[in-house]
C-alpha cells in the first residue's frame, strides 16, 4: 500500500492560541467606517445595536471593494434595486435592519475569512468564487444572500481552519 503525501501549510500555533484567547475574553473588535462614521462592535449586544441603528447605504461600496465584486452584484445579493440604492445613498440614508444585518454579517465573514487565509486577500477571494463540496457544489460567494448561507460559509471556514476539508 502506497502512502500519499499531501502538501499542507504548517499549523500556526500562535495564531490558534490567539483565536482561542479572543473567543474566551479578549474579544475581537469588528468595525465598518462609512460616510465619516465608524460602526464598531466586539460582542453580539453591541452588534445588535449597530444593526438596529442602521448603517449607511454607502457601506455597500466598501463591502463590494473588500470582496472585489461590482456594486450591482452586491446589490443583487442583498436584494436592493440600483435606483433605490442611488437615491438612498445620495440622501445619506440608513439601511433597514435586515439589510444592515446582512452587510454587518458579510463584513464579519470577510474579516474571519482573511484571518483563516492568513490575510492573503487573493487566496480568500478565489476561495469565495470556487465551487465548494460542503456547500453542495455552490460557491461561497453565491451563498451571501441569506443569514443561513453566511453561517454555512463560516462553518466551512472553521473547518478549513481546523484542518478539515471545506
């Protein structure tokens, strides 16, 4: 019987210990800056407050840049018509709770994905676009339109981080 060797990246012990510490008490701070204001949270209660307050429509451009997807593609994912987006952005309006929550969760997912991929943006972006067996052959990017999809992508990233295939 022949043993097949695979090439893997060595386990990063320091990063793993830091992530455990972050989860146990030294909470990771997430933030979005849009229209000159910073929206930040380090726990679920603060996150709920940011979502309830609403975030500016201009945040969609920031997320589209972070994902390297056109704004109209992100608008399709979130379910906001281009004309409504243009009007609300010009008025500096805030998104409703549902849209704010999707954008906040996508932002957190990007932060988590970059961390899993050791801040190698290109690798993470390629992973988002490739079909994934654990997502039924769908690309992670195609699952960003629902909270359930975002959670499934997060589970895939967690499996990747722990060394399981995702």
